[in-house]
C-alpha cells in the first residue's frame, strides 16, 4: 500500500520536474482562474439569495400589515 503511494508521488513529482517553467506557470494560472471564478460565482449566488430573501421578507411584511 505504502509502496503504491510512494510510487504515485514519485511519478507525479517527475512529471512536475519535467515541465518547463512556463508550463508550471500555466498550471498555476489555471488554478488561480478556477479559484477566482469560484469566488465570483459564490459571491453572485450569495447576493442573489440575500436579495431574494430580503424581497420575500418585505413582501410578507407588506401582505400581513394591518394597513388596508
């Protein structure tokens, strides 16, 4: 079991060592772009639900108010 894990780690490190600096930078940039896209999507989703919830609460308050 441990030999398989060590072998996989060794092969992974050999692949990364074999990459040029430009390829490594490209890999890092790709992960950074994914992280930024995830952050932006999370922010947009959070704002959507915050605004939707606020509207729903305002509508419920308006519907249940005693002013007729």
